[in-house]
């Protein structure tokens, strides 16, 4: 979503950029490049095959449906963008909480009961009118999954991993986000030891909204820096 609140498709970025970037970053598998555009709601051929495989394995008592349901519940309810959105919304409402989040995001996440950061640091960076932050993992797909869920396909794509560092403004422009020339773009490279969370700017027109209402406006991509949040 861009600053005007319009939906942004990253299909063109993935399909046109991957070939150009393939020589810049080594190690992306063919399957990784093919897994594009999870934002489409339709079930893919992979999803249908997976459902069929699960059905066969269940009938043969090789998998436990209850265990699989528990895994699904974990990723749908205990981790995901709604967790990160809650932290962002609270930082908009509570100046002291925002300061603590920026000083030591890992400690704040732990205090909130967020698990999954054992052995990994978490750093929060805030967007301002003068600074826009963008997160990438140039080596693979390191990502703060306890706060944002599973990474989108474009985040893992070779094109994004290569070009986000070399030409962040160009990447954001292709995502539909045109930043003013005076805005500094800072790119943060995630690793196995450190993950990043972008605190987007609070949208205009949201004064008086509750924490829950504000959290509902925060998107996964805005917490990576791939988009900004439009006015209410």
C-alpha cells in the first residue's frame, strides 16, 4: 500500500527484477524464485498438492492432524503481523513505551510475552518525515517472524535482496512508494543474530483512535518499510 492507501502489487517487481538481479546475489533456489505473490487469495497448485499430501499422510497415520492444527494455530494467532502491529500502535500512544522500544526492542518484546528471539537481537527503527527505513536480508531471508509471521515471497526474492541495498529508492518506487528527495533512506540488513522492526509514521487523521483501532491500520509491509500508511 502506498501513501495514498492504494494496494500495491509486487508481481511485476518480482518477475522483471529477478533476472536482472540473479547475477548479483548467489544462492536463490528455483523454487524460491517461483514462489511469487502470496498476496493472491486463490489456491495455487502447490497449495492443492499440499492438501492432497496431507490427506494421504493422515489416512496412513503418518501425521497427526491435532499436531498440524497446533502449528497452524501458532502461526495464525501467537505470531504474525498482528503482534508487531500491537507494539507499533502502543508506541504511537505511549511516549515512554516508544522510547523503551527504540532503546531495547528485544526486552520490550519479551515483556509482552513474544517468544522466538532466543539468541537473536531485535532492533526497532522509526520512520520520521526526514527518515525512511527499509529492511532486507541480503544473505537469505532473516526476518522477525515472531512479530510479522512468515516472510512474504518478495522479501526472499533475489531481486529484492540485491536491489534493496544498491537502489532502495528505485525498489520503493516500483512498490508504489515515491519518497521526496529530502527524505533519507536507511537500509538495514538482517542477519541470523539481529532482526529489525520498522515503526511506521502514525497516519494522519487517527487522533482519538484506540490502540486496537490503530493496530488494525498497521500492515506487515509497513513494518518492513516497503510501504507507508495512508491517512484515515
